[in-house]
């Protein structure tokens, strides 16, 4: 059995641009619609990772996602899970980070 963690962190610009591009809604503040859009985008990214693992015969189950917003927040994960981190930049500053890790339970 495997235990894992999948964390997607966004700069608010990513979600705001997503809202305009996909939903046609311009927003300037974090509200419930922005949080929901962030959750949907995260589900899409997680789904791609799960499908890629399934191609290798590894089936993963996702828990209900948690959405955390605001400056200076923290996300704690079990320290025994080593993670790979993928960081993407927008206009020279970090805008999207994906952290992923699995460990045998």
C-alpha cells in the first residue's frame, strides 16, 4: 500500500487568469468562485498525474482536497514522505508549484 501527498500552490495571478480564460470572468480578489476554480484546476492537474501512474499499473485514490488561501499559510505533510517539487515561473517570479511524493505504508 502507498501513502502520498500532492500539493499544488498557485500565485493568485494564475487563478485570476484561469478565471478569465476559461470562465470569462474577471476577478481581482479571492472569493468563493476563485477558490472553487482553484479546486477544479487542482483536480485536473491531479487527474493527469493519476492517469500517468495508472499506465504503470499503480492505482491511486485521492482524498477530498483541502483548499488553503492567504499569505503566510503553511501546509504540513508527514515528514517521512519525500517529495519532488516542480516550480513554474510567470514573468520571472514563481507562480505555480506542484509537490508530489509517495511512500510505502
